[in-house]
């Protein structure tokens, strides 16, 4: 299968089984899904989250609970600029309710160079993942191809987005994959409890 075919398969399954949450339909997105908040809570229970002081997070709706928690907990939240590819903003010190809409970050954020920040954790949405940590995104947007950050990378996934083995080439590898039921991490093969 091609990457595009795998994306269509996952988006179609989420829609067919009514597992997608706002925004719907899930096509063209790193989908938000029923159970995403529970997956986020599982991720927040890990020491990788608890130790992180600087978090780089994508703008996807599925990551909203994690972005809000980062701000509530006083973490320094970095996000990609919504209108300027390759630019990033610091949202340090904002209240979670200030970010009701992702578009607000352009007005509220302070420009920052990623190279100036020692990032502790990267949060990205996903379309498909597998049991070896391989990841497939929506094909554009954040994270851009070639973005290298020397920190653990984490994503949230629904069971319908999870494969034993991706049937296509992966775009990158995740260090942590949180589902509503478990968190898998490197080395893969056993759940992190």
C-alpha cells in the first residue's frame, strides 16, 4: 500500500465506526478521536511528561488536552506558527483558555528559534502507527519533513489507527505512543505501565 492509501483506510475506518471527534470528517487531518483525552492522560502519567519543562506541540485538535495541561502545569509550550512554515512561537505563561482557537497563537505567542530552546518532549498528531513505533502523519504541515529535535517524540492514537506493522513506508519513528488503553515505548513489545 502507498502512504496515501493507508491514510484513506484509517480516515475511512474512523468515520465508518463513528470513532472520530471534532473536526469531522477526519480526512486530511491528524484525526481527533473518541478516547483521545484518556490517551493524553496516560501519556501525562509518564515520567517523560512529568520531567519535561519545554514541550513542542503540534496544532492538531487531538493534542489540545496536552497543550492545555502543559500550560496549567507551568511548562514552556512551543508551537509552530499557524501562518509561517518553519517559524515557532513560545506560549509560556498563558492560561489554557487563551488558546481556545489555534489561530490565537499567532497573536499571543512570542517568536522563538527552536535552536534556542532545550526541548524535552515533542508531541505530534498521527494518522497511523505500528507496534514498532513507526509513524505516518497526514502528509503535510507539522511536523515538517527533516525536523530534528533531540527529545522523545510522542503521539496519541486510536485502536483503528494502530497496525501490527505499517503496510507502507513510515515517515519517522515515535518514542511513545499513547492509546486510550496503554502506552507503548522504546524498546517496543511491552506496554509501559
